[in-house]
């Protein structure tokens, strides 16, 4: 293959990658973020931007016996994106720690919706159980992939993306001792034209 043929192949490959990951020319800027839920009472922190958000939980703990279910919901508003785009969360990743005595389990849920269309929600769940004979005690990365994406309102001239709500909940169950701690939450976002 000649140099021009190789260049054509590289350009075609680059075009396919950029077509798979579109994004507005102007990224939105976060104008407000608040938290609610017993897993983040006034002490959750946020870093990054709308494109690479990270939530840090100083005290998101569930235990058996005790407070076996905890949740934290983030409410995020942003504006300034190029007009004519919609955003959606494609994946939610929680990093933390779990300790499960035999016969106990952790079920975790992520629910995503925009306040402008609160009936249009998507909930993903996962499960970790200890069916062994000894206590399971380890760091965990809990990944929830969003198959049926919930899209933001179409951005207008002000680039407003709507109010994004992401609720993460962890629930422990079983006879025995169990502990779950969430430390960070990260969202992966995707865009499309509207």
C-alpha cells in the first residue's frame, strides 16, 4: 500500500472514531449541584466538570446490624453547551469497600432521570453475595451500564441541559454482619444531536 492509501485508511479510522463519540463544540458548565439522601447528608463533594464528574462521599456507610440501606441522589444543572444536543449517562461507577459475613449480600441500584421528564427513568442493579464459609472483605468497583439511555432535553440557545438526577443506593441483607462503604462515584456521559 502506498503512502496515500495508508493515509486514507488512517483518516477513515479517525472519522469512524469521531463519529462514534460526538460532542458539542462548547461543553456545558455546571451551574448548580446539590445532594439529598441519608448516604450524603450535607457532606458529599463534587469535582471535575460536566464532562468528567466525580462525586466524593466522606460518610456513605451501610451496616448490618444497623442502617442497612443508604442512598445519595445528585441533582445537577448545567448550561452553555452548543445548541442542538442531548446528553445521557452511559455508565455509573462506584468505588468503595464491602465486608460480608457468610449468608449476607449487597444489592446496589443506580437510577437516572431528568426532572423535565421524571417519568422517563432507567434503573440498573447489581448484586454481591457471600455464599462461602468465611467473611468476604475487599475493595470493590461497582459498574452499572445504562442500556436504555435517558436523554436530557435538547439544548437551546442557552445550552441548558436540564436537571440531571442520579440516585445511587446500596442495601445489605441477610443474617450476619455486613458493611458497605461508597467512596467515589463517576459518571460516563455520551452525546447525540437532536
